[in-house]
C-alpha cells in the first residue's frame, strides 16, 4: 500500500506543480503584456509631445538656384516628432527675388511639412499651412500694383511658388474690394485668381 500512496501523492504534487506553473505563466504573460502596453502608451505619449523648440527664430529658405527667396521669422517654433511637422507661432514670411516685388505673409499660426522620404505618404514638396488672421500683402512696385488678401487659411508651396486657399477670402486692390471662396496666386507671374462665388465692390474715389 505504501508505494501506491507514494505514487498517488507524487502525481498529486506533480499536478499541483503543473497548475502552479500554468498559473504563474499566465500571470507573467498578462503582466508582460500589461507592462508592454504601458510602455507603448508612454512612448506614444512622448512622441506626441514636441521634442524641441526654438524661440525668436530666423530662417532663410534657398531656392533651387541657391538664391534666397523666403525669409521666415516667428515667435516660437516647435517640432512634433510623431508627424515630423513644425508648428510656428505668429509666423512672418517675406518672399523676394530679383525683378519681383516682395510679398509679405503673416498669420497667427503655421504648420510646416518638409520634404521627406521617411514619412508615409512620402512628401514630395515643402508645404506651409497658415491659419487664423492670415494676411498677404504686396506693395505698389515698378511691375505690380498694391494688393492685400485676408483669410483664415492659406497653403503655401514654395517649390511651385504658389499660394492657395479653399476658404473665404477678401481681396483689396485698385480701389476694389472683392470677396470669394477659394483662390490661387502664382508668385512667379504675380497673378491671382478668385475661384467661386466672387463678389466685388468698387470703392468711391475721394478727390
């Protein structure tokens, strides 16, 4: 009888040990997944936050011919690593080139997407999106007339020298105040097109 009791007890202890091992294994797996999830959440949280910032910055963008054509300043620039974007507070942009009247663009905020092969979808061009109290102004020049554009959103593509918007815009020029939805401006040719729902009002001249 004693050998049988010993064998039964051994089987019982083996079963208990197996159950304990399974329980510990389940706890370890659950704990590992939980810690991994917390670490991923922490990493994700870190990536969402800016990894650096610059105050009172001054930046000059060179054209393909290595001639300066965009001068950008702002109160603060931050980099968002998750999207690889730059967010600028109170941006001030001057566009200038030989034989062209300079154009000044100001806004409350800007988001810059730079060319990149490491993000998806791949960015083929630099894009600057301007938000809130956006103003584009071109003074009277030898080859151009005064122009002032006001809107709450603009998109600037420096490589193509284009300024576009699909939001309501107001244009002041030659004593005419025009309102429209959407616009396309080509800074190279100094031409601007209002896209839809265009309304114009001629201001009275005061002698």
